[in-house]
């Protein structure tokens, strides 16, 4: 092959591949189109339903070119208008989503500039932004400066990282696995059991500790269980407490559990994925003891109202965190001179990843902390407001929750369960506001979870009217 031939090929390929770099005019067109789409979407949320149970159409890729406007119409029909509208304040089921706008802008900036954020040497600035987010979280939960942490895709991944550190610190492997014991509440999030399976601890013994009337773990029962297990020759090593349970919004007695963990020298993990940011509110006192945890997870994509895709993990024991995640590789040799914990790749299974620190950092800098605190406090008050409105309609409600998740049911004179199930179906059929259901202490209940930054008094008023008309259909 001669040089001339190569040059000709490159001209041809270069002209085709340059389509991947739209010119400024084309870029402006794309941005304007998306800008209009985003504005229409946000403006429509108030009137749009919270739930639209229909299937998606065909969205397959066939390799041919398509028109952007056409694709956006398809996106609207198939994505924006199907299922639970998670960006809507009318999502009051499961754990609601967020989607604050400045985070979306940060994602755009991060994607356009595309810095390599997980290795300090590769982009000191991006790594520093990620580290400052972790530092801010350490301050929030009164963790020492020496603790390490990283931003993850969400709570499930954060749990994997934390449990792996606990496992490695206590060297839980081989014949020790089936003798090792993990303690948790029955109300623990299922990502806890899932994480144990994924990290090779499927065969550990799990002890579910009984709960009090407010769905909080009974610390004395925990202590008793651990003592009994030690007497039996078992190997207790990990306690999982929740700072905000998914189903009941309860905070386990963290300080008492920390005492017990300390006494028996166990790893104390706190799952604050949903509830963690309420530490900024009037509920701060309930979090006492969280600063004593060995590891903690918290989800900015829940309690900071960010779009999906950002969790965080903090771990006090640096060498335990590095044990599984730090690996020296030849092709990374330029990177190893820097302090290990400045690079999130050493505290996480992820190497190349989205620069997610910016979507946390930028909103905190632009808005300041105050609106975040007010928004969390607002969710707590809305929960009380919703419960009172339901009581006034004759509903029974669960115990006063620690945070913003609660549940209710109607005390029908006959067929209580079947009729509450029908009520749930009617609410889903209506779809104005989305609520979910659960089974708590054997009873079918309808569950409310208030966490969207877009959920306001007006949303709850609409929910109450909807529930009232659905109830009339079942009665
Ligand atoms: C949501 C949640 C998780 C799991 O987090 P993801 O971000 O969904 O992976 C874990 N624990 C609790 C208490 C949660 O609410």
C-alpha cells in the first residue's frame, strides 16, 4: 500500500467520521431543541399524571440515520409517558426520584469536557471535585478526616464496597464463612442481602433482630443474640443498621447499636441511602451515633434530589477499603505516585466512569445548602400533613414515622385486606398520584414516601382527593 493510497482513504473516512463532531450551528440546533423539550417537560409536570401503566413500543437500533425531532417524539411517547413518572412530584411510592436542573446541567458539562475523574494524576481538578464531595459528606456525618470514600452509581454499589471492606478486615473467607454472622432489621433494604451474596458471603448466617412498635431494631435483643452466637462458637462480624428504612421510614437506635458493636468488636455499618440527608433537618438528634459507624452509605440521588446515578460510601478503615480495590498495574504506573486515596479508583471497583462528582458539587455551590435543608424539612411536614388528612377521612395510619415514609389502610368492616387491595388497584388505575403498597406485620398497607423536591402541599391535596374518590368506588 503506498502513501498516496493511505491519504486518499483517510480523506474519505475522515469526512464520514467527522459527522460525530457537529459544527457550532448544528450544536446550537441540538441544544435549542433539547432546551425546548426540557422546558415543555418541566412545565407539563404539574398537570401530568404520576403513573401511566402502558408498555413501550419498538425502540430498536437498525444502524440507519433518523431525524432528531422524530426521535424526541418517540422518546416522549415511550419514555416520558410510561410507567412511574419519577421526575414528577406525584411520585409518592417506592423511594421517589429527583432530577434537579442544575445537576442535569452539570452532567452536560461533565460529558462535554469528559475529564477522567477516578485517577488524581489523570485530572487533578475532577478528582479534587469528587474528593471535596466526599469531604463534605464526611463533615455532614462527623466522620474523621482520615476516613475514605467514593461516589458510586447508587446505594446497592455503595453497599458492595462497604461490605467488602468489612469482609476483608475480618478476613471472612473459606471455612469461616458459614460460621460468620450478620445482624440486621427485618426492615433492611434487600440490597443488603443481595450484596452479601455477590461478595461471596451467601452462606453467612443472617440474624433478623426484632423491632419495636416504631419499626426500630431492639438494641437489647441485638446484644442478647450476639452473646448467644458467641457462646455457640459462631463468628459475629457485621451489624447493619438503617438510618431510614425503605418501608417504614424508621431510624434504628444508632448510638445504642454503636455501643454494642464496640463492645463485641463488630463492624458497624449504617444504611442511610434514603434517610441520610435528613441529618440536616430538625431530626438531627435521631442520627446520634451515626458518626461511630465503620461504614456508611448515602444516596444523593434520593435525599439530595439529584437525577438517578449517584450514591456515596464512607469507610473509616482505609486499609480495609484499599484491600480489594487497589491494584497495581503496569499500564497505570504513572498514576501510582500520588496519594492512593486521592483517586476514587482505589476505593471503588470502577475505573473509567462518568464524572459524577460535578452533579453533586455544582448544585451545592450554585444554590448553597439552605434550599436543600428547607426541602427536606418540607418533606417531613408534608408527611405529617398527609397522615392527618388521611386520619380525617377515616383511615388508619402506621406509627409516627421518624422520617418521610409512612403507611395507611382503611378499616373496612369486612374483607379488609381484599378491599384495601382493590383500593390500591383503583389508585393505580387513576394514576394521578403514584403510591405503592407493602405488607407490614402481615397487613396489606398502602405506602407513602415523600421525597421528591417537586412534591408540594398541592400534590398531597390532589392525592387526598384521588384517594377519597377511589375509596368511594370500593366502599
Ligand atoms: C434505595 C435504597 C437502597 C439501594 O440504593 P440504590 O441507589 O437503589 O441502589 C439501599 N438502602 C436503602 C435504605 C434504600 O432506600
